[in-house]
């Protein structure tokens, strides 16, 4: 591992994430992290915040669909609707 940084575990089992790594990941106080065990390695990942999720949702495409009383829609006004319904 070329960029390995070492640290120590406290008597309480706590490990400090080095400042350089916190800066790169944008970790701040109260941010959540996940731990994944792979063989003899621990993978630590920053968890997305509510703001991260809100920004992702803003990027989702939106298409308004007018469906008549018979369940039909105008494919010219809603060109992507059929593909979305069939392919998800």
C-alpha cells in the first residue's frame, strides 16, 4: 500500500482517522462512517449525509405525464414514458 499511514488503537478500541485522510474525504465532526472487513483489512467509507441524498434526488429526471380517463397518454408530450415503464 503506497499511501499507508499508521496509527494506534487506544485501550477503548478507538482509532483516530488522520487529518490528511479526513480532509481528502471531507469528514467532519458527526459524519457517519461504515466499516467493512475484507480478509485482514478494514475498509472505512464516508456515509452520505441527508444533504448528499437531497442533491442526488434533485438530479433525477422528471417527466410530467397526463393520463386520460382511459389510461392513455400522449407519447409526443411524454416521449420517455414508455421506455421507463417497460425498462425501468
